[in-house]
C-alpha cells in the first residue's frame, strides 16, 4: 500500500520555482528548494533541464539559498541571487570554467534584479535597512514596522534601484521604488535598454495612502545618468494602484496589473496596457472573478520570482497569472484587439512560468492537491502540458494523496458558497470520521487546487477537511470579495456554518461529536469568532489570530489602515464598530477547549492578540493551551523554521486526536 503524507514529509518533498529558457529555447534553468532537518532551514539549488537530451542535472548545490537564475548573453552562464556569504547578493556562474563570481556587495542585501538588455549591466533593488539595536528607536511615521522585517527608519521606507556595470562594478543610483502588494517585479526595462519603469507611491510621505503609479526613467546614451523621471500615467487618474510592469518587445505597449481608483485591499486586480504610441490607457474586460494575481492558499512553495505578467514576442501578446474559482491559470491578452483569452483551464495552481523566446511555448511550475510541485512544458494555446522528469516526479511516486471534491452551496441571500472537501486517503466509508473546518486567511485569499501540506497531513490522520471560500475570498467576483467589508463575522460566518451543515448532510459518516475548527490570521479571527457564536465544535486551534480589532489597530504593522479599510472606513477614532466585530466582545459565550498558537515576532497579528484571548479563556475557566514560537513572524506556517513548522502542525493534530491533550503539561 502506498504511503500517505505525514507531518515530517515536509522534509521529503521539494518545491520548484523560477524556470528560465535560454536563448535557443532548448534548456531550462530552474530552482529546487528542499527543507532540511539537519540545517533546520531552506536550501535551494539551481538545476538545468536539457530539452534536447531530456537530461536533468544540478549546477549549484543546495548549500545555501540560490534563487532567481537569469541567463547571461550568449548563454555562457547565468546570474543569480545567493545568501552563501550572509546577505543576499548577485553572483555569476560561468559554464566554461564552472566558477562563481560575486558581483555585488550591498550591506542591506538584494531584493530583486534584472539583466540589462545590453548584457553588460544589471539593475537591482536593495533591501531596506535593519534597525540596529540601541537604547531607543524614534519615529514620526504611522507605518514604522513591517512583518518579517522589523522596525523601519523614517527615511528608509523605499527600496533603492541601482544600475551596475558588470565588468568593473561601477554603479549609479536610479530611483526609490515601492514594492506593492501582490507584486513580484516592481520594475522593468524596455528591450532597447533606454526606458526603466518602476512602481512608486503617489504620496510618498502619506502612510494612509497606498495608491501607486508607474514612473519612467530615461537614461543617457552612456547609461551613466538619469535624464528624465516622470509619472507616465498621471494624465489618466490621480487615484490608482498599479504594479508588475512589463514592456512589449517593441516598447509600444506597457502592461501592468492593478486598479483605477484608490487602493483597496478587497479589489480584484485587472490587466491594463498603456499604448505609448497613441498615448491611450487600454483596459481589458475579463470574466467574473478573474483576479490577476496568485491568491491561492498553500504552505508549500518558496522563491517564486518570475514576473506575474510577461510579454510573448512570438505570439505578440501579454501572458499573466490569474486566480479564478479555485484555479490559478494563465491568460493571454492581445493589445491590438483588447481581448483576454484563457490559455490554461486545468484544476491546478500555476505558481511560476517562463516563455520560450523561439517558439513562444511555456515552461510551468505546477501544483495540485496530489502534486507538490512539477515542472511542465506546454505548447502555446494547447490544452495539455507535459511533465519533465525532474527529481520531484520521483518523490511522490509512492504516495497516495487526499483528493479534493468540489461543492457550491447557496446562502439565503443568494450568495454562493464554494467549497473543497477532502476525505482521508483509503477511507472505506464504513467508519465514523472527524471533520476539520480549515479557514483561510486574508480574508481576500482563495482555497484552491494546490498541494497544501497541512490539509494532506490532517487527512492522513483520518480526518475529513473542509475548505470554504466564504464571502471575502478572491476568485469569485468583486461582489463576493466585497461581501465581508464592514461585515466581519456576519455573512462570512454564516457561509461557513451553511457549508458545515451541507457537508454533514451529504456525508453521514462524519462524526458530529468530533468537529474541529482551525485557521490563521483572518482564519484565526474567524476561529475565535466561531467558538464565540457556536458550541458545535469539540476543539479549536487558533493560529496567529485576531481577538481585538481595537488594540490591533495600534499594534499591527498594517492595523491602522487595514482594519479601517476592512471595517468600511471606520478607524480607531471610532472604536465601537471595531469592538463589535472583535471576538473578544463575545468571550463570555466561549466553551470550546482552544489551542492558541502565536509567534513572538508576528507584527501583522501581534502576540498581544493571542495573549488577550488566552487570558480571557483562562479567566472563564475554559480549557486552553498557549504555544509561543520564538523568533517567528506571521509567516510561520509557510516559511518559518522547519522544526517550528513541524511542532506547530504536530500540536494541531494532537489537539484534534488526543482526548487528554489539555491535561498534559507539554
């Protein structure tokens, strides 16, 4: 009998990212990341797949973080980012000598880079500075810290864009750049090398305004000086949010993703194209629910760095990633026809892609519930893709995965309630099984057709898992995404309970005495809200949760604006509505034994949120256990230290399976 996915299989499966075709289209560089127990870290190697010989071999060993390969001119080698000497720097690997040369020495490290079309220069973004320890930190900004980074100096809110000559290391400063939400590439360069376009806030010093536009730099012929720096979209709108810029080969069209109007966390991204010849802004009508970003919830992908939007010169169109109805697919847009067409429509999660410069065909990094990661190639416009024989294909051969069933229920107000449901592998249907309601964060995210280690591990322990995309989720239309704004804990809670009722009705083998609930971030908020409004769940595991929107407004890195946006414009100056949507306001109703998991460096949903919930439950006399993870941020479940990720998931499983869990000290 095949194996099922266990918690420690996190060390077994590798993830893939960043495919890159060479100039002839017959070789593909890509990144393979492994989670290692020995180093308790993520180590990545850069590999090369030869399409002519079907050979796959490693180029750079997985002894550090080696990511974002970029072919050199003439395919003589490739550039990449590595942290092998501490901070992330840019290196060059030479195929002839098989040697590595360090090209940058930036104290703060490199965030992102591109090769200049002349092959003699590189453009790169530096990271913001880490605030050094000292007796005090002073700020005048509301936005003075960021999850995963720490404190931010008043004068260091923007990343810096540089142009460096490769042969002698001489560089010039170009501009200060924003790295917007849902953005993978904050800058791009025209094929002739004369124009650089980048993201930038419209009001740099206004921490309550996140509107962004695109600025264009023009360099002199020698590439030694910026001669022009302008907001190229200024004439179209004063309120807009655009990111992920990409030029067509000719330079006539500049594509980007985002929205007209002021930045709003709940807005679905659309594709726009600026026709530089006609000086017109083109917008492209799309199907309902198409969100031009990757919003699929997973805990199993790292280092996806390729642009979400790319130009296919052979087919004369833009290609971009979009989320819709649980799928993450590719779409093409012909700027001459102002039309968007779906390229792929499979039940999968495309995490990264690259375009063959010769044929226009595609290389894809794909995940599905039964596929942790695979590297595929696809003929442009065809429905099928071929998986290449990489290491990850062999890694899953002896495993049986929990399969997803899809349901869509209806709310009495007419709202749709899309769901994914997984039964345990090898389930016979004869015995009673527990059910876990696993609630995604965001709230503007999307459960989908992807490998989710947490879901597979719970199912392997004999539990059914219900994944609901309640109102607030992306991928099901703007009305659905807006459904939670100003209404936390109302229709979204009802969507979840209706889905529970319907699944239990359809699957009588579910044991109604063993219903469990868990979730993180917004999912943690909803876990707290659920147990404060129903006693139907036997136990709860709340992760990086929200318990009090009033205090979170002042302690979270984004709380001061995010909470106001999600509450329909009500900020901390009018705390009553924030309090009414806080689970803590209903704490006296809670009877459900609860496990609380929180990270001490979480600046998104700060530790005090978990602390308040814990103390309130203890005061009530409700069985509870509180686990604090040291040195971890809001990203624990996705990119935290592997041993802590193992601990986290092991505790959740124990909470749901061990009758004596809360009586044990550890």
